[in-house]
C-alpha cells in the first residue's frame, strides 16, 4: 500500500493539526497517569492496602520516568528518518504501552500476585516514558519557539483531561469488573490513540509507512547529529550552566510534592475519612477535567502576562497557602467540602505549574540537543514524583497527616528560594554565544526567550 493516496497535511505545515495531535498523544499518556497514580492506588486503599504498599506501587511505576535521561540521547542519535525524526519513536512507545496493558490484564488474581502485576505496570510506564520523550522532541522540532507556551498548555491540558477521564472510568470498572478488565479497557483505548500518528507525517515528503514512498527531509537531516561525541559534548556545554542546574532542582522539588500528594490523598480520604475509592476517583476525575480545561485556555497567558519566573512564584505561593490551611485545620477534614476544595485547587495549581515549568524548560534548551536536554529536566522532575510517593511511608511513621502538609509547604518554600536565583535572560545570552560559534559550521541560528522572565 502506497502513501500517495493520503493528502493530509504534514504537522510542520499546519499549526492546529500539530496542536491537536500532541494534545491527543498527551491524552494517551494520561491513561497511564490516571490509572497508576490515582485509580489503582484508590482501589488499593479501598482494599485496605498499607500506605507503604500504595506509595511503593506509585513509586515503582513512576521510576521509569526518571530514566528518560537515557532515552533522549538515543532518540537524538537514532531514528528511521524517512518516517520522521520523532514519529517512529512515538509509534514504538505507544505500541509497547499497549502490550504492557495487555500483560497487566493477563496477570491472574493481581492482588495475590502483586509483584508480577506491578512489574507489568512498570513495563507500561517504561514505554509511556519513551512516548513522552518522543512527543516532547517532536514538539521542540515542529513548534516555533513562540508557539511553545501554547503547545505546552494544550499538551498538559490533554494529559490531565486524559488522566481525569481514565480516573473516572477506571474507578467504575475497577469496582464492577476488577483490575484485569480495567487493564484490557486501557489497552483498547491506547490502541485507538495508536492510529493517530499513523495518519500524519512530520514534514512533507516523508514516508507515511515503512513501505511507502518518501525520504527524509533536509531539515530533519540537518537536525540529526552524526555521533555520540557531538551529542554529549554539546550537552555538557549547556546542562551545567547555572540556570539549567537551578531549574533541575526546581523540577525535582515540585515533583516531590506532586508524588507526595498523589500518594497521600487517597489514603487520607479513603482510610482515614471513610470515603469509597469510587468517590475519590470521581473527585480526581472532576479535578483533572477542571485543571485540564483551564490549563488549555490559560496556560499561555500566564507566561504572556507575568513571565515565566513570576508565574511560577505566584503558583508555588498559592500551593503553599492551601497546604498550610489544610495543615492548620484537620478538625474540618470530616467535611467533604474541605477535601474536595483542596484536591480541586491543588490539581489546578499544579497543572499550571507544569505548563509554565515545561515552557521554561523548552525555552532554555539549546537547539542542537534540545530533545535530550529537555528529557533531562523531565527525568529529574519525574524522579522527584517517584521519590515523593515513596516518602509517604517514612513520613507517616514520623508525622501526622496534618504535619505532612507542612513538610509539603516547606519543600515548595525551598523551591521558591531556588527559583529566585535563576537568571533566564543571562542564560539565553550564553546560548546565543554558543549558537554563534556553532553557526559557522552548522548554520544553526541562535534563539531566545520571546517573553520576559
């Protein structure tokens, strides 16, 4: 079958098609996020699993996301370029996740064979992490710098909405049909998402399928580095710049609070306050939908109106404020409105943080190694999430839940102090100088941040 019968435009030629595709692909990632960070932990809490077991499951399934530091260089170095620089890796990640969900569903009596069930879940997470790096690399390649804040808004909005819909749907199927059927349903929906990147080329003239006619575009060939030495020598020049190191610490700190929240809230709601796991899943689904929709339509305006640093400062302060209120008022937790308000507000704020944080990370990346550099920031952030989830057990052995909210706030306060030291404009000037030197032989034009700090 030849590709000549397809006339759909290439992603590089159509802004709204590329926005729609990356949003859909991030929604596909949301299946893993909603299932393994909310729905299954809530189900486990309903089965009277310990906080340590729940936190351990979340930590294990998040660990592959911290290993993206190794997948970025592989994708920068290798790909089947006639089908695009990132698209083959997108298809690879989705296909592997589909197989992983299938393996999860095939584990007999998952609660009795929890090691094997968790192992299959780690397989899903590993391939989804591959997918994430590929999508991020694709976004950096095909979105102009001025479109990246909007792209991040749509991408993270899509992921949160995908996670929310998964959380709500999985909360019902888990209670009605169990873990096995829920995993098969996730497999089926992932298969539907797999069809989408089959339809669109990254750039005109590329192959739609391996057996189709087409060739690698000149832009793709120019972006691809020829050796590991070039990749790592270029990477070293930028990842140890002060702004890069400090932003990595901010990403890790935010990840700690992200993972701690996701591990702690189902335990508080279900085991301490007596909610059903379905009720908590429904709340998470609603919160995700609200956060996703608001994020899609407002994320880019935060950057436009306040700049990257100031937006993050305001959002971190708001997270500290609501967590502090929770820590000071455990007596009103029994009122469902208290937990509902806190979860909804936190989902919204942390989604906006991620949108602005990742837009900032994209903006400080150096074009020759942008995908690998961005993957490093994301890997560090995801290692923070995994670590934060794993902290729940040790923290619970030393503190009450109300005191853990103050630990949450302290981490964010440290984040604000680190963020205040980042000088984005000075970093961009350094990137311009590096690009000017490289321009003599590679013809790469220097780029900068289009808006203020």
